[in-house]
C-alpha cells in the first residue's frame, strides 16, 4: 500500500515542478534559481560530513559519516538533466545510500550542459573512476550509482571503462535512469499525464542542450543502445508513473540478454527519483533494497543501522 506522504509529494511536484517549468526560460538562469533553492532549503543530515577534493582535475566531493574507516566507495553520479547540480539534495541522497552500504560517497562535479555538451560529462565521470583505481581502490570495493541523468552516466561510464580495458566495479545502481536520448518508449506518451514532474517537452529541451547536435542514438548518449556484455550486476529502480519507466525496463531487458545478475523494481505511484525524498517510507525501503542488492551480488557486509539513520 502506498504511503499517505507519497500522495502529498506527488501533488507538490505536480504544482511546483511540472506546472511551473517554463520552456522559454534560459536553462542557465533556471539552474541558478534551482541551486539557490537547494542551498536555502536543504542541508546534510547531522553526522554526515563533506570534503572537497580534486580528482584528475575534476572537482569532487566526499560525503560520509564522521570517523568512518573503509576503502569502499560509492561513486555517485548526480542527476539534473545534464545541466543542473544540486549539492545539498544529491549529497543527502548519496550520503544515505553510503551510510547504508557502510562507505563514503564520491560525487564528481562533472561538466554541465549547455556550456559543456556531450560527451564532456561521461568523459569526466570516467576520469574520476580511473582516478579511484589509480589511488589503489580495488574495483570490488567500488559501487557506481546515479539517478536520472546520472543513471545514464552510470551506464556510459561502465561502457567506456569496459571498452578501455579497465576493471569494472562491483555493481551498478540506476535510479529512474534516462538512458534513451532518442526519447523512444511507450511510456513517454502513456505516462505524460501521470508523471507528476516532467512533460515530454521538458525532456526535449534538456536533450537539445546536452547533445548540441550529436547523434542521440550514439550508445554513449543512449546507453540502452549499447551492449551490456561483461557489465557488473545492475539494479534498476523506477516509479510506474514516470515518463522514463520504459527506459528502465528496456535496460533491464538488455542486462538479462547479456546474462547479468540484474534486478528491476517498479514502485507503484512513485515519482522520479523518489529515493531523494527521505521522509517517504518508500524511499527508506528503496535504499534498503539497494543495500540488500549490493550485499547479495558484491558480498559486502553492511552495517546495522538504527531506524533513525536509514
């Protein structure tokens, strides 16, 4: 049964996100507005700390609980339509997942569109992954994850790492991934009214800014078109009202075709990247599911968390 809070979150998103998005607004100005909102309304939870570093000339941020001692890393690739960075919202989400896994999260500040179009973002993410390996981090000690555009970059990074002959991480996690920039898929039409956050027009604007004329069917831009051969185990989480539902289900089919250990979880009535809404019971359950998946496929022993810390 859906939680009452999920109905409230959907209603607020429909009012504040879907209805208020102005397609004529400059994306950079819109980014600045959303980043002001992010900095004013959100803070890291007590007990989580951040540290700025530079990894192979890419600005990054460590997020983790104070005093944690582990070599394990959650490489978290934030979403935001390839044009937006919200350090507080994504720091909170990555921090919660990292706490569940008993590790720290490393969040790259990859270059953003429209100033730096495709393939700048996936190139930066690969550089940070390579940097982790060069620091002596074992691939089995790395989980790569991302939401929305970050889910796209998660698969793109795996694709580039595999093709470069690099060892791959323990597993990959994709939350509401947007992984077909041809914008194919039945749910882009069937869920147009049901999705509380996005219209198709919104996705078209973001795609135009990111690709800047590049071929949307390029597997690096649309990883659903790539072969998942030799990829690590993959988990996909998505809401059943999302425009991007088909993206997750098709990626899951790709993973199964490649005979990968994989899991698809479709959450009833949940909005895009619902895991970021920490007050939702479903978000807590989804993060716990991520932990269980990593424990099962990667063999990580997870910490026992109190309910308050989940």
